């Protein structure tokens, strides 16, 4: 069964939750496809989500670390985007930071419908310890990763591609498990490639087979009328 490209502009806010238990209260079970956006608190996650969906769906702030909750956005009844709490930078009390980290870890470890992780990193300061932990965990769990090097407009084209190639080389031992792309929310650099990758993650074989079976069943019922 073929399906047209996912229209990420149709994303709509669904829920904010402090932990995975609250997610399960409001979502229709741990089913479908979820794509998570994770990164340090100054990596530009909200700005990236806003560019990819072409709307101000995620709140941005000049103060890093504003995202303190798990925020879920609905694409359709089968697919969701998830903005995870930022890590590693926010100037907040240690107790609150630890609570964010607990919520982040709980989601990543327990959410079976997680189908891809976008790890956002400032292109000028990539692959910090927490970034590598996130990437390694996802690869070990057989979840594809997009290492997104944000704020790419801060570097000239030559310096930008040099950094992209350096990061690709450092992550090459993960083989096909990790893709690396430059990105700029301000200039739109990399937007098309990122949307293409997200689109492929939204169409796992099992879901496409399910949608095809549903379409056949619906046609059978229609023919009976």
C-alpha cells in the first residue's frame, strides 16, 4: 500500500504530561508511532518543531530549558511527535533537573511505540556526553536516530560541511543506525531532508500493512451497502 507524504503542518497539540504514567492516562495506549525530539536545553528543539510543522506549535524562549514536560503533538490517529524535556543545561534547581531526567529516561525506556529519535545538537558543540548516551541507548534498542546539527547558519558552508563530516565519522561505527544532517530553523537549512526521514519513520511496515487491511475491510463493508 502506498501513502502520500505525511503532512507535518497538520500537527496539533495533544497533551503535556510530567511523566509516562500521565501520558498513558490520556493517550490511546502505547500504540501507533511516536517520534521523539531530544537534546540539550539550548539545542533549539522548539524552534525545529515550529519550522518542521510550519506553525508555532512549541513554545520558544530566550531562556534555555523551558520545556519541562513531555509534550505530545498529534499528526493523525496513528502518529505523534513528542517534545521531550531538555537536558544538561537549564539553570534550574538540581531537584527539578533530576525530575526532568527521570521523566526523560522513563519515556525512552518504557515507550514501546517509540519509532525514531531526533537528537538535536548545536553544530558548534556536538556529541557531548549526554548526547552520546542518548544515541547509544537508541541504537542499542534498535531505534533509528537522526543526529540533527542545529544552528547550521552560524557556520559558513565549508565549516558546516566539515563539522557534519566529522560527526558522521565519529558516529560511523553505528552504521545505518544513525543519520547526521545539518539544520537551521532560521534559514531552513536541511528542512526537506529532515521531513523525508521523519516521513519514512512514520511508515513502518507493520503500520502500512494494518492500514491496507483496514482499507480493504472498509471497502468490503461499503460494497455490502
